[in-house]
C-alpha cells in the first residue's frame, strides 16, 4: 500500500511539558501526555499510561505510526486512529520479558487485541510500526511483520 500523507517530528527543540509544538500535539483524555526533555519525547508522568498524538493535520483513515524503540524495559510504542477518547495503541519493550501487544482504548476502557508478539520482537533497538488499513491492523518490527488482525471499532481518527 502506498502512504501519501506524512507528519514527522524529531523533537529537536526546547523542553516542553506537555508536548504541544504550538497545539499540534494533543493527549488522549484520561491518559497522561508526553513531554519533550533533552530533545526526546518521554512520558510526562512516570509509571502512567501516556498517549499524545499529532493533531495538527486531519489524516486519512488508512495510517501508520512508527517509533524508534531502544532496548528499554519501559513499555512504549506507536498509536493510530487517535481521537479525544480513543486509539489503537501498541505497547512494547525489548528487554527482559519482551512484550508487544496492541490495545484498543475507548472511553477509558482497555481491550487487548490480537496476540502478544513479544517472543517475536527483536531485542535490538529499531523501528516499531503499527499500521491500520480498513479494519486490518498490522505490527511490524523493522522489516519483519509480526502479525495482523481485524478490528472494526475505530474507523477513523
């Protein structure tokens, strides 16, 4: 599939809390935002569920999000079809007991989707990607597709 729209942020600017870039980033209601600290996006509140999304553009319904995930033990990852109270969220960590799981978050309710791809997740730092096209979500680690599954809940965002 060809992807035509792109938004990117290298976070190379002064520290800000919460992550905003002049209102271009928004957090999902009831979840903690991210902040910029030393040119890196990090959770604003330790040990909290955090999702911030780029709201400075109205993306099409087929979309992907990717993050560079180091060999960290703190679960983090990309999200797609984010809105004020909903998102598909990929949570992963590469160290210790590896985790790679997609969740649907709708109005403060978390629902696990698909399989736990942790055993297939590389222990080496690299790009982790969550795609959604129609109702099919796909998890990709580097160039390796870890799995895909169907969910019809969030059609846009």
